[in-house]
């Protein structure tokens, strides 16, 4: 029995295509199909996207769509979509719109009455949270903190009262400053740092902020980091299953 042909893309649709955050094997079959069939790829960094497309032997026209031109590019993409084109929006790594460009494009497409379709896949937030060992039932994603020290400190102080596990992104250039601030403002909270996710030197570092600073005193952290902080108060376990506690079971 022969396999059914792969479905075609729907004209006038913006496809949000998640791309690998490190390991190229993490791209989905559906993502590859969309990239092969679409009319145009809108990319955060065209150089990175060309590398990805070349690896999978895909040739497509690519235009830049980053934080500095997202508003202007939205009008151009809307014009193409209205003409019936299919556009794949990708970022350098992970899911478009999650601490990456894409949110404004998506809003503009919806406001224009056009179609948006997610093509889910790799996401550093989910990868780090599920492997951290911290509670996952409730979490608060912060993204990147402000760069200026005063604004960063105020934000960290605000986060003291936020329930659930805190998850944020940080660059290697600012991770030490973040840990120093956490050691002062969140001294007793257990922290997990997930770095170089899905890559050869993937690492999970656990402890309080002060303990992690001591661990990394001789070898500074490199690579993009996901920082997770345990809830201020551990959730109380009732010993009940989701069905017994009245919560719907997982749809999976």
C-alpha cells in the first residue's frame, strides 16, 4: 500500500517554524516539509538560516526579519500573503516569538484577517524546565532581564513574589552579574542553570546562586543559558492523582 502524499501548504498562510536550538537532528519532519514547500522564508539572521537550509539541501528565497525591521517587514509579508503566498517565519533557534522576533508579525497577520499556523518544535524554555528537576506544574517565563543594573535589580525584586518556578534567559556576558544579584536578593532559592542545550557540552548546574558562583569561579560559564529558580514555597502535595484532585488529565 503506497503512502498518501504529503499535504500541501495553505495559500496565504504564515507558518511559524521552530528550528533546532543546537542539535540539527531536533528539527521535525513537518518543519522540513514546510520549509521545502513554502514560497518564502523570513529569517531573523539570513546567514544562520542559509546554513540550516543548506544542511537539509533546501533552496528557498530568504528575507531578513529581525527586531530592527520587523514593523517594516510586516507590511511586505502581508502583501505577499494577500497574494496567496506561503511564508515560513524562523528565528536563529527555537520558536519564533519566544524572546525572538515574530510577535509583531503574527499580530499584524491576525489583524489583517489572514491565517497563522504554528509548526512547533524545539524550545529552550521547555527543554530546560522539563530536565531541571524543579516543579513544572506552574512556572513564570521572564525572558531576558533588562541590561541596566538598576532596572534588572527592580525586576528581580518584583519576581520574589511571583509563584511557581521562574525561568529566564541570560547571555554568558551577564550570567555572573545575575548570579551575584540572585545571591543577594534570592539567597536561599535553589537555582538550575542549563547551558549549551542539545549541544556537545550541554550542562546542568545546580545549587544556590552563591554555590554556583563558587563552582564557576575558575571556569566562567560560556554559551547561552536558561536560568531556573525554584518556587519561593514548595507546592504542597496532596497525594492525589490529577483525576482525584479535579484537574483534567493530560490530553496526551
